[in-house]
């Protein structure tokens, strides 16, 4: 296992189609896709993240099993308590979604979480995964996995005329996930940023925008270019009113 693991063609075109059809047929079902806004600047997406019940079709469970087998996860991981206990989430992102802030997911009970994601269909423009400021390659139907509780990550805004569909499955690692050791680049920044609450992110984003008013990704630029003490900057920015 590596920090960012990709396997091309992890699911077939038919499987991807079947999952997308399930999303299209259920996106107006409030029990499966509750209308709760995710933390983000301005969203234009539906998700089963907050669903109280799960009704994933068999194909989702078949893919889940393939992942558990691939990583030999069965014996030593727990499924993340998301997606009504299935560990699975489906997301459909419409053009015009603003993406998410760079963040590190919180650890539940101190445990690392690895997300195994499959982009069923990429957006026409944007909707890119950035980890530690770098754009990662996530082709349609490939499996990509990384440690979301260690690595600073976010999705860029989407444009164009087609939707972006994602299906994911999350697992909790045992107490340490050495195999998914964090990318050394920016380690101290990541750890410092991980402790920010959303209000903190908001302030940091405003600060970044003041420096890079023209950029669509000001926080990325600030993260990459700031040469001073990152923790001191965060303290200064987040404690100001
Ligand atoms: Fe995340």
C-alpha cells in the first residue's frame, strides 16, 4: 500500500453505469439523499453522506467486497460509520459546484481513516482532487485510496455541462496506518491545519484571498508559497476577528 494508491479500470463500464443510474433514480429521495448542505463555500451536489438508511444496489456491495479483498482489509479494519453504517457514500456533483475547502478529516476515536474512492464519471471541467496542493489523477472507474485523516485534501469547483459522480467506501485503520504514511511535504502545515475548525478555515480563506484575489485556488497558493512559520500564521489569522 502507498500514500496514494490508484488502480485503473477497477470497475467495469456497466458497473459504473448501474451505480450512476441508481443515483439518478434516487437523488430526489429525501431519505437517501437528505437535503443537508455539506461544509463548503457553496455547493451544488447531492450526497448520501447524511442518509439515515441505505439502499445501495448489489453492485455497490460487490465493489465493496472487491476492495476489502484487494487490500486484505477484512481481517484488520473496521468499516467507517458513514452512509448509514455501510461505509459507502454516493455523490453527484452538478456543474457550478464550488468544491470544498482544503481540509483533513477528523479522526473518530483517534483512528486513521482511508477512503477508497471511485470517480464513476469525471466532470467536464474541474472537480479535481488536490492533495497537499497537488492535482491527483483520478480517471473514470479507477479506484483511488488515501488517508483522509492525514492528508490535506479538497475538490476544485466544477464547470461544464456534465455531472461528476463519485462512489466511495471508507475504512478505519488499526491504531497506526504506517502503510499510508503522510506525504512528508508540508507535514507541519498539514498537522497545524488539521486542527482548524470551519470558522478557522473561513478566516484562512479570506486571508488567502487578500493575497491572491485573482486566483480560483487562493488557499492552495498560500499553502504552497508561504515561507514563514505556518502555525504562527494560523494562530494570527484565526484569532483575529
Ligand atoms: Fe475529506
